[in-house]
């Protein structure tokens, strides 16, 4: 019967642990360091970086190569440059077994006239390369723990300088470094005025493959009928992700399932659903899934929106082309996404079922103030413009988005809202222009009516003065002219009211309509058409002024 503690979750696997899986990265890292290449293993958490370091260091030491490892979390990041470099030097002396031969305190004080980084350089020149005649390899683990310190560019520039110094000092050909951590090469030196960290050899850590994991399969012996068949089902769920694979193997060994022959698929699926996926946040011990969630949703570079948008594309499409952009690299470092054959895809089935669309919608709703409107717009196949933002709501959304790393979908939504707002403004300006034109025409009509009235009055006066005998005729003529004047004035006021109403000047429109109505009331001659026209104008003005 298999030992129930055969598998190990969390932490580094000690040398020759029975479940250690030798991958292609083992061969590449060993050969690279043995040949003096500066190597770096940069990947997401719980992919086996530290276990790889332990095993490669042991193999190199067996070949007579001097190796030491510095875990940067032991030094910390809330320290001064002097304290940090002092801690690094102390770890090196201890790692190379030189603590008794070189008293750190005495040596460090003897170098106090030098800047901290140069003291490290002196240690390498005067101690390490002097004490050891062969190759010297320094492993630096957990490099992501110092990515926030303000002098980290200097440290990685120092490593670059050691590498470049090989051309001038042959002794440095014996020295090399191996960097391990959750980072990308561009994270190491961020200062654009410096040469980026693009030297050395990248070692890619991939998931376990069936032909590599005989050590894990042996853990099933005496526990299940067909160990290899069970392992095939395990890999279908984990994609070979090291931590999840070890965890699921342990769950299988500790479970009460019988795993009868030809029922492996159903048994493994039920175990995964019950003990990993359901209520996953509570069952995530040791922590793994929550680490992925936090790295995705609590991104320190404020890129959460962009990363979630990129993940949503992969979730919808199944895969997208890999272009190694900064956003894609950051998403890969969460561990949720893996690059395979030039494509980005979700690492495994467990991740896909936990970090599904329902989970993503919930997260996006929490970070987007306009999530509901955006989702409705997307569901309308981007056609329902009533779901777009307008006015102050749009401005508030733009202010919120100013310092956020937005996804392409967010940008598309806000740009469409902005375009709609622009069209609305253009329509309002066009309406105002048309209203101004109508008002100008009304003023012109009123001016011509006044001129016409003046001319008729003048003519009428002359006629009265010259021909008293035609007084009756002149009276009739004058009465006709007054009617025309009143009719023109009423018409002009009606036109003015309509124009003012079209330009959203409801109160002025109401005043003009009331004047037209008062003049109409005093006109006993008014015909039915004029009365109906004034009534309609007044009715419209009263209606719009009360809204």
C-alpha cells in the first residue's frame, strides 16, 4: 500500500525526493550553467522553480562546481541599500561556506569607504574568485521580492556588468548567475535610460507530461487498479501544472474512492468537483488558486482591467495569438494562462471551471462603475446605443478610467459612447442653427410688414388729404390696411413663437404666443385660419413651457 504522505505540496522538493519530475528544463539549466551561461527561470508561482534549483545545485556541486543560493526574501525589501547589500554579502559568505574564514562584520566595515554595490563587487573579486579556482555559480531565488525597491535597477545592472566584464577580465568567465522568480526580463531593469536586461538564456518551465512522470505514477501502486490510466485523467484536469498535479495525486491516494477499472474518468472528475472546485476558496489549502486570483485582481501596476479584458478574450475564443506584449507576459505570470504553440490558452480544466465567465462577470462588476450598461451593449451585439453613456455619466466614467489599464472592450465601449455624445452635440448645434435661420426669417417678415404698413399709411393719409370727398372709401381702405397690419403682426408673432420654441426658449416663445393671442382677441375681423394658427402656436408654447 502506498504511503499516504508520498506526495508533497508546497515548498521545495529535497534532492532525490521520490516525486521529483525531471523535465526538459532540468537538462537545459544544467547544461547552460555548466557552460557558463547566465540563466534565468522566470515563471508563475508553484511551477517548481525552487525544486529545480535544489536539484541542479546538487548536480553541479557533484561535478566540483562551487554553488550558493540567496533567497532574497530572507533579506527583505524595506531596507536601505547598505543594509540590503550587506545582507546579500552575508548570505553569499554563508552559502559558499566562507563565514568562518571571512568575518562578515570585520570585512564589511573595512569596506565602508565604498558604496554598497561596489563592496559586493570587491567580495567577488577579492574573495570568491580568489578562494575558488573553478567555476562559481550564484543562484538568486525569489527575485520578484525586490522588484519594488528603488535601487533594484542598480543590482540587476551589476549582474549585467559582471556578465559583460568577461570580455576584459577572463576571471569573470568562471562566474555566472541563475535568476529565479515571478517576473519578466523587462521587470528587472525598468529605467528606460539603461540597457534592458536582455542577456543570458531563458529556461522555460512547462507542465508535467505523461512520459515524464513515472515517479508520480508510482505513488498509485497498490492504491488503484490502473495507475497510468488514473494519471492520464489527472493530467486532463491539471494540464500537468506541478502543484495541482501533486495535490490531485495526494487527494486520490487519501480518498475513499475505489477507482475501479474503467471508471477512472468518473471517479477523478467527482473527486475534482467535490474537493477542489466546489467552494474552492475554502478548500484551497495550501493556497494556490487564491494566489492566482489575487495576482490577477490586485495587480500592482494597476493593470487589472486590461488583464481581465485579455483573459475574457481567451475565455470566449479558447485561445489567442501570443505576441509577448507586456500585458500578455503579466497575465502568464499569474499562472492562469500558458503559451503553447504560439497561442495563449487557459492552463488547465480546473482553472477554466473556477475562473469561468460567471466569476469574471462578478469581478468586472466590482471594478467597473458602468458594468451593467457595458454588458447590455455587448449582449445587443454592440447595436443598442441606448446602453451607451452620455453627459455627466460618460465624463465620470472617463475620469474613473484615466488611471486604469482598460481592456479593448472597455475602450471600445467608452469610445462608442464618446462618438454618440459627439453626434448628439452636432445635432443640437444643427437644430440651433436652423432655429436661428427661422428667427431671422421671422424678423425679416416683421420688418417688411412694418415697411409695408408705413407705406400704406402714408398713401392713405395722402388720399384722405387730397380727396375728402372719398372719405368713406378712404375709411374702408384704412380699415383694410389696419387689418393687414394686424394680420401681419399676428403672423410674425406666431412665427417668432415657433422659432423660439425650436431653440429651447420656451418662456420667450410663450410670451410671443400670448401677444399674438391678445392682438387676435382685439381683432373682430379675424378669419378662422388665423384663429386656428394662433391657437395651435399658443397651445404648443403652453405645453412645452410646463415640462
